[in-house]
């Protein structure tokens, strides 16, 4: 038996976050950022020189820019030096080393900072360098989060190196808009600049990676924090469309200013002020409660190796599991509606492994030879050496097995749902588990959850990535607004049928007038605005495509 499914080891490129900016984007940012010859410019992660080439082109015919170029990799620095050997628009001061170690040696008077910080996830972030970075961040008033990606620290410290009036032009992961660890950075950007522009794209613009990016253009660096800046959001089909305009100023002229929305992720900025106001007013309406007031949302079961612990009925019989198990659902696609019934579980188990081994409290003497042999085979394959298994008293005792009252989607392709668990199953960590804090009918909450307000707010408070999937963590799911009081007017069985047979839009046509109209007193026009907000944010997320060669 082979239960081991090893993950592909990260490449050296991934470990150092070395995904270089397409030349077209670098050129555009530099043309916006460079205003006068002789300016002092920092490129904190120079790579093989795309931004340096773009700076040289943007400053042609003027006094050379005084550029500080920081780069960790000697090989990449040699490439960059060769590429700009004939440049006359820039004069470069090369700094070999990590930006966080170089930071204390850099002046605090740059006119411009440009670049594409390395995308290094926390688990690959060198511990010593991270501690150095965190020390600098604390000195600048931040409370760094160990889950943070390295790019956030680059941006935070780059702001500190700008002179008053300075400009920042960077390519950043779209995580800037939505992740918790960037919350302090979002606030600092709007407090430290007079004006901010966020440029996004409907297609992915980096070749070969599923990473959505935004362009951050911030100008008028303040000497001290001030009121939240005005923000423009501009969206283009792809990178090529940037050059259909003579300058970013033309795009800004046709995009209304938006005020940074406190305590809300920047995803909401893609809604108009009027649309967001309608959404926020409904969120605060009497009769709306957050899911977290009703229930605790927790991740599903982390087995340590699903391919070993989650098996089908035939294997359970072959190893004489003898009822030391629990029914389990591990695929969101099997949760088709607001009710998960016994028949739904049977349909799921016919296609997918759905028997969870549960040996908690089972003495070894109670285990027959076939089951004992299965455990020995797991040890021979190294299952017990995986981190989650290795920290248990008995490696095969899977913790936190319980039957939740309901499920809520963790990863969402179309619409989020809260699903009443009528099958007595539990779930893997691909699906969140919901336990109600008081005696409340699960069908009622599941029905109340199915409305345009809840769906739209999921898009605002969740996060999405290049593949177009919305993800909700438990804390984010607990923020979701539910018009619970009006749910008594919903026929949950009828709503369940509509979702299964007619789809989400038809189900909302039935539920919205009851939950949002009669329940919250919203007008038909307001309900339509909220539905449109959900559709706009959902489609913006789902329409992301792979980058095309350019």
C-alpha cells in the first residue's frame, strides 16, 4: 500500500520570491514615478534589472537619476549591471545584500521608490532576516505578524525611506487588498500619502504563475500621518491596455475619488460609493446578526494524511475497521444546497472515500490483525512522521472529531452557502464546521444565509487568488451578516429545491424579497443594488485568467 502523496518541493525561484515584473508594467510604473531629472530613486529588489532599464528609458534626455539598487543574488546583479552598462539616464549605487539588512544603511530622503518586492511566504522567510525586518518594523510603529509575506515588510519600510512629498510605485500581490496581515499596511498607506491609485487587471499579467497583482501608485508622502487618502481604483483588461492611455492621469480623470473605507478590506473599493453605502447600511440594519453571534465556525478535521485516514467502504471492510469510524464529506461540490441529507451523503460516498478512521479511545487489544497491519503499513510509508501525526500521543488518533450542526464553504467558486448537516457527517479541512451556541434550527440559519447581502459581504471580507476562488477563514465567516429574524418566512425545503434544480439566481429571486425586503425593509431598488454588488465582485474574481505570453 502507498499512502504517501508528497508535495512538490518549492523551487529556488519560489523560495526567494524571484518572479520578475513584465517589462511593460515596469515601464509604465517608472513613467508615472519619474517627474524630474536628477531625482533620488530606490529600487529595493533590483533582480535582473527590469526596473532599472525602465527608469533609464523614462528619464531619457534629462540629468541622470541617482538610483540605489539593492539585490541579494550576485548572479542577478551581474545580469542587471550588464543590461544597463550603456545607460545614460541613471547613475546606480549598487548595494549587494538583503534589503532588510541594508535598510539601516539607507538614507531617508528618496524622492521615489519603485519595484516589485519578492513574494516570499512566511514558511519560506529566513528566520534571521525576518527578525531583522521585524525589528525595523517595530521601530516604525508596526506590529508585525509572523504569518506575513516578505513583500509587506518591503513596502512598509520603503514608505519610511521616502522624503515628504515622495512617491511610491510598486507591483504588489492582490493580497494587499484583502489579507489580514496587510491591514496595518493598508491603513499606513492611506495615512501617509495624499493620493493613492490602485490599478488592477481582469487577466493575470505575470507569465507562468497564478498570482493576481495590483499596481500601487502613491504620491504626496506626508511628514506625519494624516486623514485617510483619497483612492482611485482603475481596472484594465490586461497589461497591454495600460498603453492605450497616454498616462495614468487620463485614467484618473475618468475615475471618481473614493474614500478609504475604514475597517473594510480594499476589495470593497471596486464598488461605487453609492453601491457600497447601500451594502453597508443593510449590513447594519436592525434584524441582521453576524454568524459569529449565533455559532462558532471551526476548520474541518486535519487528519495529517487524508489518503491514509479517509478510506472507502470496501477498504474499511477489508481492514476490519469494525465501526471505529465516522462518516465524512471532503468535497464542497457534494454540498449542493442548504441541506445535506442522508441521500446526499450516499451519493458522495459512491464517488469519494467517506469513511474517517476514528481510533480515539480504542485499545490496541480491540483492533484486529487486518487493522493492525494497516497501521503498520502506514508506519512503513512514513505516515506517522508527518508533523500533525508526530505530535500526537498516538499518531493515528485523529483529534477534534465531532458532528457539526452545519457546514460553511471554505473555498467558493460561485456562491457561499451554509449547509444544515442532516446526514450526521463531519468534514475535512476543505470545509468549515459550524456549531451553534444556542438551540436554533439549522435549517432556519441555512435559509437565512442564502441572500444577496450575505453573499456580497463574503466577497468583501474574504480573499481571492489568481485562480478565481474565494476563500473564507473561520473568523471571516463569522463576520457574515444574516437577516435571521425574517427567516421564519422562508420555506427551507422549497429554497433547497430551487438551489438544486434552478440554481443560485432563481433561489435568490425567491429569498431576497422575503429576507431583505419584508425582513429588513429594503426597497426593490436597494435589493437590486446589493445583488449587483455581489455579481460585480463575484465576476471580477471569477474572470481572472492565466497570463498570456507577451
